[in-house]
C-alpha cells in the first residue's frame, strides 16, 4: 500500500478543479494507493509518471523504496512539456521532500 503525499503546487491545482474532476482525482489516488507505479504512463525517468483524466494530467513520482507516491501537479496538454521540464529540474528536491515528510510523520 502506497502513501500519497502532495506538493503545494498540486494542492493549488486541485483547488481550482470542479467537483467532478476532484472526484476523478480521488479515484486515481485510490488506484495509486493500491498499484503505485502500475498506474499511468511512464515519462523520461523511471519514477516520473502521468495519469490522464478528462483532458488533464496528474504528474507524480513513485518512490517504491518508501512506498510513497508524491503528486506534483495537474495540467492540460498545452502545459505538459513545461510541467515535465520543471519537475525534472527539481527532481532531487522532491526526494528530499519525501524523506522530510516521512520523518515529520514518524515513518522514517
């Protein structure tokens, strides 16, 4: 079972969604909790994945060694490449974020 963590950017993107899209995201999170890196499409590096829904994409990192999925952002097709590039530039920061969150929650 995977834990789901979110970034501030993801939370802001999520807050902008309508209720039907929020419900879809919750269903995707349930899939991620149970299946981790078997959900969505892999992108450029092994831990980076995206899951499409209703013309949007959720971007997330799957850390199998921590049993954590870190949800990073939600965007449309137009912003896809810019979002992926931004994620790749900050990839080290995200792992540190996961480790710190695990420590805060007493799980590391």
